[in-house]
C-alpha cells in the first residue's frame, strides 16, 4: 500500500475538501455581513465610502454592531485558516477515515454555531464552548501531524 | 486517466502556484508599507519602537495613513488566503484548464487593482468592484469544490 | 525520476509538515494568551463576556497588555499563514532538501523568537530582526515558486 495522497482518489481528501469549502465560504461571506451593517448603519470607515452615499457623512470608527461582525470575522481567520492548513497536512498523514470525519464535522459545526452565537449575542458560555471545540480539533490534528513528521 | 494531482506534472497546478505566489507576496509586502508609514509619520504603536528612534515619542494609535494600509492588509488576509486555499482544492478537482486560468487571472488582477485603489484613495465604486471580482472567483471555486466533495 | 509530491514519501514534505504544525499551533495558542489577559485584567470586549463574570463590568477596548498580545497574534496571521501556504507550493517545486530544511528552520525559530520578544517587550531591534528573518524566508520561497510556474 502507498501513502495517503492529496487527490480525489483518497476518500478522506474528498471529504476534507467539502468541509474546508463550507468553513471558508462562511469566512468569506462575513465581509458581506460587515458591508450590510456599514451601509444600513451608515458607519463607513473610509472617506471615499461616505462620499459615495450622496450626502457628506462622517467616518465612523466604532459602531458596535459593525465591530462585533468584524471581531467574529477575525476570529474565523484565526481558527478557520489554521483548520484548513492543518487539515490538509493531517489528510496527508493517512488518518483513519472515521476519525478524520469526526474532526472535520465537529470543527465545521462548531464554527457555524460560533458565528450564530457571536452575531446573535447568545449568553456565555455558548461562544466559549464553540470556540474551544474548534481549537480542540486543531490541536488534535497538530498532534497527529507531529507524530508523523521528521525534523 | 487518473485524478488531478497537486504536483508540477499537472499544468493547472503549475499555473496556480505562480498566481498564488504573486498574490501572497503582495500580501506579505503590505507589512513593509505599514512600516514605511510608521517610520515616516513617526506613528509607532509599541513603546519599544518609539524608544529606538532616539527621542521619546508618544505612541500613536490612529494615524489615518497607517490605518488605511492596515485595513488594506487585513482585507488581503480575508480574501487572498481563502483564494490560495480554495484554489489548491479547486485544482485537485481537475477543472478545465481554460476555466482555471480565468479564475486565477481575474483574482490576481482584481487584488492588485484593489490595493492600488485602496492606497491611492480612488473614488468608489472602484474598490467595491475590485473586491467583488475577487469574492466572485472564490465563491465560484467553492461551488466547483462542493460539487466534487463527499460528506 | 518524477515530480516532487505532497505526501509522506517525499522527505522534504515530511519535514515541512512538522515545522508547519509547530508554527500553526503557536498561532492558535495566541487566542488562549489573549483570553488569559482578558480574564486576569477583566478587560472583556463583549457585553456577554462581562456578564458571565458575576458583577456588571464595563467593556474595555484598550487594555495595553491585551492589545499587545492581539497585535502579536495578527502579526502571526500575516506571516505564519503565508509561510505555510508558500511552503507547501515550494515543496512541490522539488527543492534541494538541505536548502528546504534551512528555510523551514530559520522561519520556525525566528517566529518563536518574535513572539517572546513581542510579549516580553524586549528592546528593538530584536523584534524587527526576527520579523525580517521570517519575511526573508517567505520572499525566498516566492522566488523559487515563480521560477517553476507557468502563466
């Protein structure tokens, strides 16, 4: 038998690309939510943006709703991007398919929950738990990767 | 015939690595532009940085030119990094080469335009259009990936 | 002979996944350091977080220690993520193993130094040098990638 490869012949890779796409598209769409709140709250941060809405608006640096979406987006960058990178390397280590599925599913579900909880201001510890589940998946994949690496 | 592989034998991969390197190096160099403005505007955010310029400067949190570069850099992280990750998975799905080239070229050109427009304060909707073109490429690649994934 | 592949059969890839995991796990753990300072300094940024600590605290936007950790974390996102992406493509270009090891080791060591220097407020130019070493590795890998790419 050979080594696990990063192509569609490998059923773990075929699963991974689906979950990776689901969390990445969510991350990309956070920009649209930010834009929605900037426009409806008239909270633009660049002068050229205020100018394009007809009347002369002030630049707004700290609309609470906009800042909340931006924190959620940054949290995605801090967690989703490492997940996709670690996930790719983890797939290459040839994990058991059931274990790999579990990692990908827990991460994807926890990050969607994290976003809803963050944007809808659900009381803690909802957000902390969703965050911790994602972090746990990433750390677990790091462990698998390091056990196969050479230095 | 076999599956599309992530190595140089695959002409789509060979193209992808070039465009990915071009947008990633632009993202990395944004740090240098930030440093240039911090030094020329004497707008340092860490005390240890102000100390290294001889006279005791104040920490400056909100120089408008520095903040503009930093917003542009963050926007790159939010869009360029997902592009490279999605692009890698998209290449593995074995896309038509002409379609793939088009995706990579539109994204690369739109992000370079986005940076120039942002830093030179070109009036809207220039920045919004450049941003939308990049987002559209990413969403299109998500669609291709999901159509080949298993869950 | 064939092309360099992204699987464990390739010794350069086997090294790469180890260094990539080391720098990614460091980046992921920055969140925990931020959380530690937010809790010990009672500097929460979300209302739902202040509420979960019993007494009604004010939201704190600018605790200096928390903001320092967050800048360090963002700097990781700006440099570590491009390193892992560029590193993956660089491995696919089939670099000399000794040269590749040197790239991965310099980057990994420089980023760990960067974090300690940033968090412990070591005087400049320590942080600038650690940052520059990492950027240099990334630019060098971009050069190798572009020399093998087709457009």
